C-alpha cells in the first residue's frame, strides 16, 4: 500500500461529513488486525467499557488506545494538530458505532503508557481530575480529553486533541483492524523526546518501524503495572 | 474533592504577600541606576540573524521562554545566558532526600541539548552589568547587544528578615544549615544531612512572605518524618512556621502530621525565627529558644540580587520583598518594553514554583513574539499545578491546581480563580503522578 496516497481525501468521506472540506485526511497505513496475545482476533463484542485497550500502531513505538464508549455516540469534527495540521476525526466503528481509537500520547507534555506505568488513561467511571465519566485524563498535569468528540480537549493545560487512529470493522467476522492515523510529524517529535528510552525498550530504530502482520491488544491494566487513578 | 474556600482562606497568605505586606515595605532601592559595566569586548557569538532575544537564567522560566519565544517567532535570534554549566532542578529535590528519585532525575538534563533541540545558543557566562540605553548586556565573557532582554534569575535569600544581620552568622547558615531552595549544592548538602540523621531534633523553618514553593518546607518535614518512622530513628522533626497556619494544602498536610507522624513531627505555627546561634545550635524566636541537632533554615526570600545590581527593583510600595519593577500583565520593566523580568523575581503574589514559572513563560514568549511584530496580546493566567509528597512509604501525595485573577481597576493580581482546586486526600496515584509531572516539565524545557 502506498501510504502517501491519501485515499480518503479523494473518497468523499471527508466531504460527506458536511464540514471541514479542506481538512487534511487520515493518512493510510497498512491495515493491521487487532489480536489477543495468543494471536486470536479481537472482536468488537469483546471490547469492554471499563478501560482502554492498548495496541501499537502505525509504528511499533506508538501506543494507541481502543475505547468502547458504551452508550455514548462519537461525533466527528475538524480538529487541529500543531504538528500535522487540520483533520477530521474518523467516526466510530463496530455494531453500535461506539468503538474509537487514539494515539495514547498526551499532546501537552507527551506522557504515554509504558509497561511500568501509564499516567494517561480512559477514566470510564469519572475521576478526581477529569470530572465526569468517559474522559481520557492525564495525571501528570491534568489534561482532559473527550473520546466521544475525537479526543478533543475538555480542560487542562493541553491545547490540542489526542491524535486519531482510524479503525475498520468486518461485519462478517466482527474483527477490528487499524487502518490509518494522523501524526507523522507528531510521532517524530515523540521519538526525539524519548529516543533513549525507546531504543532501550524496542532496540535501535525498531520503534520507528511500521507494525506488520497484526498488533497485540491488551487492557491497559495488563499493559502497565501502574495506572494511577487520578 | 477540594475544599476551595478552605484553600483560599489558608493560602491567602501568599497572595497577600504582594499587596497587603506593602505597608511594611523596607526596600528603598527602586530607582538605583543600573551600572553600565562593559567587559570591553563583544561576546564570542555569531552575528544576530534576526531580532536578538537574550534570556538570562537557565531555570524553569528562562529555559521555557528561550524555547517558546523561538517557536512563536522563528525570526528571533535567541541567546540563553546561564552562569551554571550544569543544570539541576530545585523542583522535586525533596523527593531525592527520601530516596524516591536519584540525583540523575534532577540533573541529567543538558543546557547544550536544550539549545540544539530548540534552535538557540546557550552561552555559559555570568551577567556583570546592563546598559539599557545602549541595549547592551555585559557578562564576564563579553558584551551582548540585544533587542529584547528577559532576566529570569530566580531568588536570593534575605537573612535580615529572620534577624540574622551579622555576616559571620549569615555565612555560617548558608554553609552549614542551607535552606535548600536556591542552588544545587545546597540540595547535595541537605541530602547528606537527611540521610545521615541518626536521632535528636531536626528543625525545618518556614519563612513569612511569598517564599519559593509554599508547600515545600512542609513536604520536606513530612519526608524526613517518613524516614525517621521507616528507619525507626529516635528523633523528630519540628516545623517552626512564621505563618499562623500551613500556607497551602493545609488540610492535607495536617492530616499527614496527625495521622502519619504523631510523636515524630511537631508543627508550631506563628513561630518566626528572630535569630540563630550557630555554635549553640539554637533558634531564637519571640517567646522561646529551640535547640536542634540538625536543621534546614529557610530564610525569607527576595528577587535575585542580580535584579538589585541591575537597578531593576520595584519601589517598596509595590513589593516589600525586593522584587522586580515590572508591568503586572506584560512583565516589561516599567517604562522599558525591551527588558522583561520573569519567574521568581516577579513581584506578583503567584506561587513561586516551577509549574507557575513554566506556564507564565509560555505566555511571556507569546508577549515577546507579538511585540516583536508590533502587536499586543491579552493577559492570561499562569497555572500552578503542584504535588506534595507527604509519605515516602508508600509514596503518597496531595496536590493543588490553581489559576489567578487579574483586576484591571487595581492593575493587580487579586486572588485565585474560581476553578482552583485542592486535592487534599493523599494517595498513591498523586504520588506517582508527581514523578511524571516533573518529567513533563523537563521535556518541555529541554526537548524539542
């Protein structure tokens, strides 16, 4: 696949939203199925509403959150990234259209989940810092995002939304795949900030490689040993 | 959740320091002329490729402004002048004493990398003078011409205000019982003292006025108490507080004092230090003498002596603790839109803390970028996000998130905004968040 071919730009999908006709498209990357650690496909019906699930996409060093919004219906809108420009966040997928995904890196000061700890989490039931339920909260400095609105900023020091990841859902098999994202320049800034750490964890250059084949997806509480409930 | 009214009441001291304390002002140096010292040679710097912005001070404020002014207005040719050749942060240094982090957490951050990552020049030099008419900054490494100058030198101690007026005692206190709020070498000494404390009385004093990092002396006392408890040492911590009540997060600190450190930590409010006998290890107050085995004596705080040396102090009617004479909203020296003072030398009643300086610097970077293009921007509040670790075993913290209100009629900062929240319930989540909070600040100052 030629990921520089911005197919969605041409497809009319963006125009069909009724606004943001000049917003940049979601960039296509390889379509990667989300799988359990044993390789079995993740099915939409298996994604719980209590916490986010974590997977790497589109590059091996980029963590993403898969979130089931439950009864909340996701909306699309024009959003802005200072690194990568304007875009329209993709709609939800799945039988109920309530599954969404985002790059799990706080756009304020780049906190992200590691196997040691995650200070950025989906607080399904609400939280001290985030207030109401169903928000993504960064414990480090209190940035709060709404995953039902493209992870747009709700409050706190961040000025920007979390970067979006586009999902697809196979209605025949109920399987989920990641198919695109926005954030190529943002990813580069993230890598510059954490290069030493990422080399240690993934190996030199590996964190920059595109995910191939499938991507293992696990609950955040499994992925990170500590998930502070701020 | 927070008790905002309690917070406003208990922490009003800090806000009052800038305004209400004015009547007792002692500074009379406001109009002293800046010494136009020249080194007699130009600094070894490339020719400016755009409007030159010189930033003095590589702390939280200076590093953030150097980075973000360049981002906001890429035509700026930015030079950061810093006298240190090695960075180490004051923020989170208390955590090191309790073994919760290492010195590497504080100091493994390079001025060189910050400059390269953010397209400016780090110039390792000490400021010696300022010629505002000629727009020349003098340093021990040569003169630098500027179009815009930001001076962010932090604080100096004011021992006079704790009754220590003779130079011998001042010098002894600086060296033997440092406050631990200015230089990294104080942190190293304090770390040794706390790790080597084997028993007896450790006194932590808290000054009056708007001192650097309001909760830090209480946090440090809690962490020393935590070590005493954990290591079963026969000793105690005594907090001598010049203020009538814990100055911020009072409910959370009192809960820690009472629930975690009964018999180990004594809190004595309204006890101002009036003198110290170093040889006898005794602190004198109005009513009592306090004997100590070891101590961290935190004197009052003022703007860095550099601000006074450069003739930039506010009149005593504006600041009673020798702070800079700047515009409340835009930070320029009154009557001079080329020179700015930011960070803890400001006269504002803001918390003198890292997150405040960082967010203030983001705003001042925008002010500078706008003015370099002939524009003005609206004032916006800094943000004070501040965690205090009150227990080391396990690590638990309390926190505050505050914004401020500007009153145009008074041209003054008059209080906290209604969205200010205190999180007084200590928990492990906030303890862990403290570490990531600091890492975020380092990333914001040093990385691209």
